[in-house]
């Protein structure tokens, strides 16, 4: 509280009357215009309160809402991209890949679309995850890695119930349904390991070869080279979707797991599917 | 000012004021300042600096510089839209904004150095606030007359004469302000084009906004706010005390010579005749005889004013002068107790020494300026006009191929600041066995990948590097990507790593 306003002997100025432990504050008057500027900012703030949506349930007299402004910006961006999207809708993936302008647009758009719709299972950059989510950046394809094959997979999906053209195949449950005994399954697994040069028990692998020839070659091929028509993975390479240990292979023979992918046709704009096709093809495994 | 003992004798010598009846208010109206016209050396220098600064500001955007077809022909242009800064033959990309940072740091140190040597030279002579205020005052004096005429006009009746002169003054001010705002915009868009656009009403809203903003603030700050910008708004006067010391040349009243003040013909008085010439010319409206003050911008107009009075009286000039506080104290000590007169003047002047320009503080500023200049010069000379940047894929870190090999993906960007666009060979320096595939690249006759470069642009490629199965591979292998010209010369290089599985 201002107590005693006195004149300071050195400066000739008044004090404000404030005193703290013997320290006294000089009163150097603030310019009046400075004070009025401060009042002006308060008035300005009140104007903003009225014009803009400043409190809940008040939309402001200007009608400007951040959310609607964003919607407008998105629409404007979509309108800007519309001619390019129309071209992408009409072209085949091969035509897009051959046209530098379309391709660069498709790669940029495909990256975003992939992060939105695909990365949940296939991981950022298509790195995949063991346990049924194939890596899209390697050179191993279960259903084919050409532009057409990739587009087919994206459009119709795999083993889903919503699309009649979905890629589909079923591997029998050799153990669970009693088609093979546990010992036989172990032998086949040993033989499968031998295809990539990792068998440890040659006798068991030999016994497994016979069973393999009877039960597995129809889909996985004579030498385990796989068959893309039925999505039977190649067994002779180093890429293992469900793990490469003997136990993991035995588990797959006993009661196989098979990946499911939704159909994106009808959910995504055909132009987006084309962009995704070109983008996935560019990740490193495109054929 | 913490480091300097300011002479307060003038103030202390005054008779103690009568106790105020009412307490001082917390808010004060502005006391309008009516600076009087002045002639002299300092004023001439100030006019010259003003003319130079204004000429630079208004003329530079109009200088043309031929850069070839399709490129702006303006010598100094900040092209925001295309993200390029043109400065005569130099072309700066946004990622080279550190050149601007360096220039600003250099400017700051130069300001510190000048302040520690010569006081507030920047404030008094070259600061835009001072330059434009001076120009506006010139206009004011031209239309409304000198100090006394202006005071009379303001106190007199609001008649036709008053309004004619006031309206005319503000009209000229607004014209100057418009030219100032217009010139500012010209640094960012082509000057002749934008001038035509502004005049014909076809410029963009953005151009009009910045034009109006800079014009408006020029008018407000130079016409109305003036010395209050320096006293109340500008932070520089507040911390310049840290740059000044007793060896800096500052505008000073030699109180040892001037006191006690008195009539010219009176006996036993000092050289100051209390004519208030120094106060009347001061653009901030202070009395320099009160000693060092925050409000003093160091323009030295009071030096000219006092010198002309001393000249008329036949007394030596320099009662107010650019002087160091050290010399002031020395003169004061040498003349302590002496009666006014020629002997006191002689003794006081003899006690002075040349200002010490070379002292640790100025050496440090000079050193900092030298270091920053050298770093900037080095950065500029070594500035590459062709860069290759390598972004290694983070997801996936690496891919195991079906044959058991390991592959890494990279995104390579070729940043070409030149106007040439001939393709270059991309080359990988890595241990034996590493194989590189560049997506979408042509190959030269030797089968090496040829990558394009876009004139004044960036081209991006996806590159896959793989290692065959069986090759022993550490977790991380250094690799280097190089851009080779047809002659084999290395145009650019960038190192990266190749990541394999954890051992």
C-alpha cells in the first residue's frame, strides 16, 4: 500500500510510496499513449471475442470456424489434385510407372495412402512383421510381385469373405485333423529345412521327403519352389513368414495359420489403389 | 549506467525544488519536442549519412542484373515464392539461410564494437528511426517553419494558415511513407512490375498489406512517435550501457569548463552562457548538461549548436563535444577548485589524453568480427553448388532377400544449384561384393547408373544396395555415394552406412 509519497533528493522525482526493506520505488510516469495502447488491446480482444468462436456454443459473428476452414482447405487441395487423380484413375499401373509425372505423383500419394491403410499390418515402409504380415520390401512374393499381381491383391484382398474374387487357398491341418502323426510332421519339417540347407538329421529328412512328395508338392512344388497361383510360399528360400525354426515349421504343418487381407476395391478410390500399386512395387521387390 | 560515474553536478547544483503540493501522476502526457534548425560539422555528416542510407534503400531494388532467360533480373531480390535469395551474382537456397544468420551476427558485433568506441553512433546517425524522423522533421521545418514558428503555430488559432500547413505536412509525410512501404515490397517482388501493379490497383492483397503496413508504421513512428520510440520502445538504449565504458566517445558537456553558468558578460562564471541552444536543437528534448542519459541518442546536434554560440562569443569551441568520460574526469580533477577563466580551460584541456581505442573489449569485438567474417567467407568459398544427400531407410532397417542376402534401401537427392542439367554417374564406394541398383536410372556405355540433375532443382532416386548371402557383414558398414562427372571428376560425395542383422 502506498504509504508516504516523498521527494527523492538525488533525482528530484517523487517516490511511489512503495517501500520494501528500505528500498523505495521512484515514480517515473508512464507515457499516457502507452496506457491507451494497453486499453486498445483490451478493446481489440473484446472484438475478437465477438467476431470469432471464443467461448463454447458461440460461433462468432464472422462465422469462421477452424474446423470448417480446414474442410475448405482440404476441398481446395482435392480440387487442385483432381485432374491428376482423374488421369491416375484412367491409367493402368504400367502406364503410370512409365510416365515420370504420374509416377512421381503416385509415389508421393501412395506413401501417404500406405501409411493410412496398409502400415497397420505391413508396417512403415512395408517392413512387415513375422507371424503373417509379409514384408513388401523384399524380393519374395506369395501371390506375385508384378504391378498387375499387386493391384489384384490390393483390389480383392486375400481369404476374405467380402469379395468373391479374393485370392484364396487353404492348407490342410495335417496334425490337427490327424492326417499326419507328430513323428511324420517332424520328418517333413526336417526335409523342409534341408531345402534351404539347414537340416541336421539327414535320416529324418529322407523320411520326410517321401511324405512331402505325397502331401505337399501339389501346392509347394517338387523342390519347394512354391506356387503363386495358390499362394503357396516358396520353402527353399531364406524368407520365413511364420518363422524358420523346426518348431515353428512343425506348428505350421500341424495347424497352419493363413493370412487374411481385406479387399480395398470399393473402399478406396481406384486412383488411390493405382498409387498404392506403384508405391508398393517401388519398395524394392517389384517384378 | 552501472560502469560509469555520470556527472550529476549540474543537477545537484540547482536549488532544491519546492515540495510538490500534489503527488506526481503515474501517467504523463508527451511533451512535444520542437527541435531547432542547426548548422555545423555534425549536422553536415548527418545529412550525408541520411542521403546515403535513403538512396541505398530506395535505389537498390531498381538495380538490374542479367541472369539469363527465365530468371529474375533484379540484383537484390528475396524471392519467397520460388524460395531463392538473389544478391547480385550470389544465389542462396533456403537451407543456406545461415549466411543471413552470419550477416546478422556480424552486424551485431559491429554494432557492439562501434558502440564501445564511439558511443551511440548507430542511434544518432544510421538507425532507420533516426533517418526517417530527421527526414520528416526536415519536411515539417520546410512547411511550418523553424522551432519558434512551429510553437507559435501550435499555440495560435486554428485558422486556415494552421490547417493548410498541417495538412500539407502530413500529406508529404504520407507520400514519403508510401514510398518507404513501396520500396520495402520491392525487395520481395520485381520492382518495376510491382510499382505498376500498385499504381494501377492490380497488386495482390498481400502486396497491399505489406505496403500499407510499412507505410503506416513509417508515418506513425517518424511523424508522431519519434523520440518516444527510442525512449520507450527500443531495447537497445537499455543495454547499450554494457558496451560503453569510460573510454568510449560519447556526447558530453564539459561541466568543468562551463560551470558555473552565467551571462556572457558576468564576472566569475564559466563558459556556459545558459542560452539553451543545446536543448532547443535536441531531437529528444533533453538537456545534455544533465549528464549521460538514456534518452540521448548521441546524434551530436548539440555539439554544433554550442560550437556556433561559442564561435560568436569568441570562446574556444567544444564546450559540448564527443569526449570520453575518462578525459572528462581527468579534466575535472585537474581543474578542481580553479576559478573560471583561460587558466582553468588550459589546465582542463591539458589533462586529456587520446582515447584508448585498443583495449580488451574492442579487441574481443574485433576478434569476434574477424572470426565470424572468416567463417562466413570460408563457408561461402567452399559452398557447394552440387550436393548429394543420402537418406537411409529406417523402416525396414534392412531386408533379408530370398537367397539370404541383405539389402538396404536409400533415398538419394541430387541438389543442383547450377543451371546445367547434364546427367552424372552415381557410384558406390563399398567393400567387395556390395551391389547397387538405382531405380529408374539410365546407364552409361560402361553400365554405370546415370542419374539426372535438374537445373536449379532437386531430383530424387531410390537406390537399393545388396550384399550376397554368405558374405560376412558387420552390423554397420560405412559406404560412400559419389557423383562423377563424365571426366571422372568427383562432383559430390556423401557417406552413409549399410546395416545388417545383429551378429
